[in-house]
């Protein structure tokens, strides 16, 4: 390695020296802080001095080889014992061999993982967001008594009077239609604005609002009375919807005064606030003096439709409360906050613990759009190796569902402990844990979306790496795991705002055997037995809806994880086991322990528990259908209702590649009543496709490349299995995902097995049969023959080709005249047609061939 030498005698170093100093600091050569004396490495006597020891003394230098290397580099750059006159004369950079600098120090990691020493990596914010410098921390506290649900009041609309009020807090909204461009630590550059009102004196009782901190969400506050405020939440960044999560600070409070707050732009028509759920309050004075943390407060809680019934609909949450102290600093929140910095502090404690760090490795899965690290934890024991099965857990794909993070932390607390069950689990399994999939949304205070402006839990199937990096890398990690070992469980932690208790959503194959359909329900049933006061098995759903095809549980199930679930933790509490109260942080953490306990029961070598649960599930399903009925052949839609009541159903729909911004693929955009619907952008088609669409009996191609007749859907005459793109496609059994379609011959009615196999295995290939499977020599073709792509070509064009009678397929040769399959004597070959056959058959390369109606197809 060579370094240019360009010494300077001035007190201020030259630009190259500053560049090299910063470059070496970046790669870890300098361990101390840059001081004024370090700006110029020359002493008044002309000798270079060392300023890079950790302790600031020469004794510290001898203990740090990287510091010695840095000093050697300084001596090489400036020269040992050089004088100012000699240094000034050397103006031309000289190349000096780097031989005496010793072994270089360790370069700084590209991903700054949490360490036991030093500051945490600062969260990165979009440049549109202003961020206060104050660090927000809260203590954990468990109330000594359960916090019961309140008695809900009437839901009728009440006028807010916002128009006549005074704006006391307002943040500048993100311009409509904007998108994420870049991010930096600390958010927007420059000085902070003053969105809050200024107090006129000590007697002014106006509350001071603030939400420009991590996970905070409040856009506007209007004072409509002496102690009454109307609040507006900020929608998810770069969107105009998804208003549910709130988290803000108030100051200048008055003790024993009844305050009334109304959030006027909530999006969901139903909420647990209408069933007795209360908001959360945190008092800093109580936390410092009495050790009291978050608690449920509020009276006269109402959840109702606002706007006086006008469109678009907006829903309001109103509550009254008293503050415990004068001039206190308090916080309100929708659920117990769990920020990205909280996760980093927890991971730093794990890494710094010698006991837990032996079997827990913290790595970076990827970086988010804003540059925040998505962490992945690998937890396992030292023995077992490749024989171990894997368990994959993830949380916070929806940033507003903070209860999932608390449940995940409870799981980590137990699995990293010295408990005998935890040691056994580490010996049996390899745990891959992604505790926060959407750190950007958590940082900015979103409810559902990432900085891409879409729901990441709809992007598992088709989301790109550039738009949804965490989801893309998680799926890639699971694919690698499936290639190495069995993944016995996948579980994604979520929160639910409309149903109490804890429950699961699974995947029912529908057409699978009765034994398989029972097995998917065993794990939730076991969990309900281990946590009877929190988990409700009757609330679990196993229907796979088309709108949920892009969710994590469905995609992982289709990839081959048979036990793939979404665990939903209510924002409210539990109504089971005689309790009717809110969940505490301790309740949420205990779910992690119960999950570990259930995993041991589920994988117990003694099958007694498993068989008992199978019998119970069978009895429950029979009871649901009624006596004397068998449920094994009943569709899933008749066994149970859909999961449309889940929070994940309120989303943008399945994310498709190339989706038009005017609406979802396959359906129009949702517009509010009374507004003109937006016209969908017309799909661009080539000239060849447009010409083909204008011909009689023209064919189009499905998303899989299979020819589809315009006159009749292919499902009317194809008896083979549906393709994966079909809306009603349900796999026979979970399989490893593969981009290669199956190539198994399909049993047919008219000897079309090899031809259908060719269409399924190679969508671009064509067979010399029509869509009814009639042979090429079928009678009454009226001078035309059935050709490739379900089209017709003149008989003279067919006669001009000699290779049309046989088509070589993957496993044999299909004769278009005989309509049967025979083994190939040449073994395995590639499927395909010659160019001459494809051209004469009118597969699209010759659009000039005339198409007529086949008499055999006249009934269409």
C-alpha cells in the first residue's frame, strides 16, 4: 500500500491532510477525539506528536496497536524530525511505501450494531421531519390491581367547534403526492420551528403540545374551550390515510381540572374504545417520585362517527381526564410505546451480557429505506448442528402495533434465560428472530405503512427489494432456511384494535385431507390451554382470502411452512378466565413465555398431547357443523367466517408488480361517495396484441403465459389443476416455492395429458390442438386446422411444415394426430417447437393468418 506525502508547516493542515485524517478515523485507526492540537500534527519544535491514545497519554498508546499504526502513518506523512522550512519546500506529493505502520486496526463495521460501550446509532429520519433533541424514556411499571374496562357511553355525534377554536399546535404537513427521497440522523436540517403556542404569562393555562420525537404522532391541536381540545393525527407518512396510532406530550397542566380531548380524524369505523378500552397516560413527576409508569385513564369515553354524517367518513374519540400534578409533563398514547431506540437499548444489553451473548448472535438483516438497521437474532445452543429444526419469528411490520414488540421481548427474555425449558429449546431448535421489521415506520410514528407509503404486510409475495427491503430479505432468509432444514413454525406478532383477547390466524388448505386441516389448528389450541386467561381459540381463523395472499403467514405457508400464523394481540385486554380488564406490559411479555411452552408441547416426542388436541379439534368442528355432518369435504368458507375483521384487512390490498396508482390490480380504485371515480390508466399493448384482440376467436395470455380463449374462459374446458395465479387456487399441500411450474402430466378426458403438460411446464410453447383437445386431424374443420395457441391456420400452411406431427416434451413425445403420450427413446430433452412450426401455426409471429370458427367449437 502507498500513501502520498504532502507535509504542511502551517498551523492549519492542507485539504489532503484533513481528508486523510478523516479517512483513517472512519476506518478505525484513531480511537480518541480530534482536538485542536491534532488539527496540526506538528509540534512547535518541528516534531510530530501523538494525540490518538484512548487515555490521552503516551501510556495509552502502547496498549493500542491501531493507535501505533496511526502514529506511524502521521510520521510517514509529515516526516520524523522535519522542520517547517523543509516541510514547506516539499510541495509535491510523494508516494511513500507503507511498511513500518504495523498491522492495521479493525475497520469500522458497515452496520453499526449495538455494543456494550459507546452511544447507540441515532435513528435516521426523512428530511421532511423535524425532531427535537430531547431523548424520551419511560419506566416500566405494572399496576398492583387490574385495570378494568370503563363503561362505554353513547356514540352519538357531538359538534367539536373546531372552526371557532384557536390553533395551539400545528406541524407543517408533508406535501400531497410527495414520496420518500432521503433521510438523515436528526431529521430536517436547520433550526427547529415553533409549532406550539406561546404562553402569555404564568396564569395562562393553555396546554403545550409536542410530538416531534420518536414514534410521536400529532399533527394539530385546536383549543375550543378553557380546558377542551380537538386533536388531529398525522396520516402515515406519504399517504393520506391510516390514522390510528397516537403518542404525544402535553405540558403546563393543572391539577384536579377536568380536561376534555377529542381526536377527530380516526379512520376505523369500529374500535375497542367503544367496548370500554381507555387511553394511556404517563406522568413524569409520578415516575420520578412514586415509580408509577403508564396507566389507563379516562371517563366519558366515546367513539363515534364525526362530520355530522358527511363524506368522507371520519371517526372521533373523546375522553375526559384529570392530571395528577400542576405544571407536569405528561404523555398520552394509544398503546404502550416501544420505540426503535428501546429495541437498540435492549439488544445492547443482550450483547453486553456474557451469558446471553454465548447463544445469541445479533446481526443486520438489511437496512431500511431510511438507512435504519433491521436486526436479526440467531438463538441456538452449541450442539445439534444441521439436525436442528428452525423457528422464525417477526414483529412490528405494522409500526402502530406496539404490543407485538412487548410480546417479542417477553419471548427473548425467556429464550435467553437459564430456565431448563429455555435450555431445552435452544438444544432442539434454531431461532431466527426479526424483532422490528419496519423501523422507519416506528421512528416516524406511522400506524401501518413504511416510507414506501404502502403496507409491508402485503408485499411478501411481489414486493421488490428496493421498496420493501426488510420483507424481501426476510423471505429470502426463510427460503435459505427451508433449503437447509425444516422450519417447524413461523409466527408474526401483530396488534388488533377491534377484538379483545389474543388469537391467531392460520392457513387452511381447504382441499387437503382432514388430518392436515386438523393439524393446522393444534398449535393454537395448545396455546389456548397454556394461556386460558388471555388466548381465545374460538376467535382464531384459518381461512386464506385472496386479499391476504401477500401477507407473511400466507406466503410462508405457500413456501412450505405448514404451521404459519399471525398472532393478534388486542390493544385492549382480556375477557377470559373471569377477568374483564386491560392488558399490562407484564401480560404482553408473558405471551412470549406461553409461546415457548406451547412449542415444547407441540414438538413433544410423546404424541399423547398432540393426539388429544386432534380429537378435540375434530369434535369442535363437528359441533360447529351440527350432528350427523362430516366436515372433511366442507369448504373453509363454510367452516368459519373470514378474517375480514382483522386490522390487516384495512389496507391497500394486495401489492402487485406494476400496479397502477389509479387503482388496485383487478379492481377499481376506492373513492368516497359523491366524488367522481378516477379513470384507470389504460394498459399499454403492442400492435401485435391489439391486432390479435380484433380477430374472431382471438386468444389472450394469462399472467402465467398460458393461452386463454376470449370466447370462453379456460376453466370451462380444462380439467387440469388451476394455476397459481387463479383466484381460487389452493395448493394440495405446502411445498417449497419454486419459480419452475410443475411438469407432471395431467389426467384428461381426451388424451390431452402431454399437451397440457407442455402448456404448464413451458407456457410459451404451443401444441397442435384446440382448447377442446380435439386432434389436429379432427373432422369438419372446414379447410382449417387447429394449431398452436388455440388458433386456426390454413391447411396449406400446415402442410408446409414437416415437424408438426410430433412434439418432444420433457418426459416423452406427444402425437398431435393420435392424442396420446408415449415414452421418448431419446430420454430427457428440452420441450419446444421449431420456429417453422410456430410460424406456420400462427403463434403470434405471423399475425396475418386468418382465423375461422371450428365447427367442433360451435357450441361456444
